[in-house]
DNA sequence: TCAGTATATAACTATACGCTTATATGATCA
DNA sequence: TGATCATATAAGCGTATAGTTATATACTGA
C-alpha cells in the first residue's frame, strides 16, 4: 500500500482488490491457514500464472505476506496490514472455504513442511 | 441484486461496486442524508450522466433507493438491501464526508423540499 | 552440475469500466 | 401548450483488468 494514500484511497483500494471473487476467496482461505501457489492452483482450477498474479496484487497492497519453505512459497493474510480491522470485518462476511481445504487433504495434495 | 446469487457472489459484487472511490463516497454521503443528482454533480465535480450512471449501478444492486420529490429524485442508502450489515460495516471505515454537505449549504446549493 | 519442480514475469487478448458528449424522457409552471 | 429544469439513456473512447501461453528465475536433491 502506497505511503501517501489517504484513508479513502486505502479503503477503496482494498475494496477494489477484494471485489474480485478469486482474491476474496483467497483471503478467506489464507486467513484460515497459509497456502502455497500450487495448492491455490488446484483449488481455483486456474493457471499458475493467474494465481501468482492475484497473489502479487494482494502482496503489493500488503494484504498477504509470503514465507518461503524450501521450494515452496506459502502465503497467508498479513496481520500487520493497514486497515487490517476492515479486512477482518470483510472476511467475516465471506462464506467459509473450509471444504476447499478438506478436499485438498482428501486428494493428498496438501503441502506440508512440518 | 440478482436473485440466484450465492453469498460469495453477493459479497464480491458489493465490494466491486464500492471499490470505486466515487461510489464509496456516495454511499457515505447517502447514509448521512438523501441527496439529489444535481447535488452530487456539484459535490463530485463530475458530469451529470456520470453521476446518474453510478447511482444506477448502486440502485440495480439494491444498495440505494430513490424517492422522487417533484422534479428532483433523491437517493439514499437502502436499509433493506441484502448484506446491509456488511455495507454499514464498510461505510464505517470511510472517512466522514460531512464537510461536503456543509460546503453545499455554504454555497446555497442544498436542495430542500420541506 | 544437471534435471526436476515451484514460482514469477512478459507479452498478448478479450472484456469490463468510467468518463464524455449528444439526445431523450419526465416534471413544473407560466 | 411550450419553455425550462432535472434526470436518464445511448453511443463512443481510452484505459484497466483478468485470463491465457511462453519463458525466466529459483530452489532441491541426486
């Protein structure tokens, strides 16, 4: 998120970013647990570059953070973003996406580094 | 707002609509008090068709309602919209636009039908 | 160091969006 | 009824956006 933004710009930029169904769902997922790109590709049935580009927008705005573990990069909601309270508020209105994560597990496609 | 929309569609559509700075500001204003198109034209320094088109989008989604008074049509936030709680939540994060209304008064451009 | 896997970036395309100008519709009032 | 004011709609334009395929970068492990 740019430094010289007033609050109105901040809020509208966040809403614009999350006005996309894919990114909104991503945030709901990444609030629950961190995911790597390949997991999100599987969940969204979407090309890997497309997923990467969405993540980059979210990251550029400070909404998610990345955490490399070996060859994977795990993304999760950044709890230190500006307007984090707004974001949490929004996400609370998004239907749970837990079934997506459960299906990943079922297919044995969940990446774990523990 | 279309009838066969799931909750995720509803939420993302609202965020997309309010991801525009003009419409977001409009909602903040129209929550405070109803305004007619010509007042909004003055406030936003924008062409009348542009303002009308923004209002139509908000109205098509059920976010605002209209109220004709003589030759004017006054718009205000619709308290019976789907996801109204979400909308109120969002608007609470938008900086106050009261100064806009005060300036209208000062310029003698406020339309009153009482 | 090389092959394989994960992710990012570049380039392109089709569509959506916001704005403008021009015009149509609708209400008021003499 | 005709002039005027308020609002809506139509058409067109420039730009932004989300997706694709192709390619580059980066890490892992033999």
